[in-house]
C-alpha cells in the first residue's frame, strides 16, 4: 500500500480485557517497529522485526505485551489483561532498508483502557 | 542511559517570525539524528535527518538543522514560519549500533497569522 496502515484507529477496552492491534507495513518493507506514545510524551520503542524475526523486544513493558509477524509482512501487537497504564497511542513504522534512512510511521491506534 | 531533551515544550510565534527548537542528546558514540513533525490529526513525518557529512542539514518546507557534536545538539531552525507550520516537532536519535529511535518529548509549535 501507499503507507503504513494500522487498525483499529481507536480502541476502548475494559480493564482486564485482551486487545490485538494490527499493522500493515508498506509492501516490501523488511523492517517493522512498534512504539508506544503516552499522552504528552514522545514515542518509546517497544519491539522490532526484520522480516519475521523479532530482533529486539527490549522495550516491551511487561510479559502482557506480545508481538508477532509470522509471515514477514503484517504484524500484530497483543496486550493481555489490559491495565489503565496501557492507555496510549501505539505506533507502527516500517523501513525498506537501513533504519538510519528513517522510518515511515502509521497513524497509530489510540488505546483507552477504562 | 541514552536520552533526548527538548527544552521548549510549547512555542508560540507570529507568522514570519524565526524559529529555533532546541534538541540535546546524551550518548557517547556515533549517532544518526532526526527531526519528525506531526501535524494535527496526522502521522509522524520525517522533516530531515543527519548521519554523516555536512553538519548543516536542509529538510523539507524550508527547515534546517545543525549538528554540533561538541554540544551534543541538533537544533531545528526556520527563518520565517507560516501558519501551516503549526504542529508538534520531535527530535530523535538513533545510535549507530541499533535500529531504535529514541525520541524527545516533543515541542508543540503554534503559529498565529
């Protein structure tokens, strides 16, 4: 596609509910990143894939967070037993080649846990 | 720990005023540097980037930034802002040993006609 597509655009979850956030990167982009942006903050790194391999998951805040990219294209970020502090915008980005050239970001999924 | 500081949280300017947004980072090694912009309701877009060569980098829409290695700074400038520059601006650093972007907290710029 023309850009990085994320769905849903907005998600309201009750505390304790599991959620799944989807990212469709730009076709052919090898690298895929997930970031979390809390209100009033800059994005913070969560995890990174190169094709289907998850090369870095050091930013995932707890074992309730899980990401996958089984076929090296679409990725899903899953949050189990959501808590209020999980409320944030979850951004996905993709890159064709070396990340130092810059990523293309999606519009994000705004998650609100009530 | 690696970090990025943006000292101006909220900047208000009139059209045609000059802009300079500060960005300092803490990291001892070689870095790549970025400025991203987020217009209201839109996704993050790359304004400009530096990874080697001339420390004065020109980006889109008349923006430029200067990398001063001795000061660990990468300030963003524009000689004359427009109303359409109203947005949030994020400085980000990528240590050359990683693929992760480390973002500052952002500066909200409001430009009034």
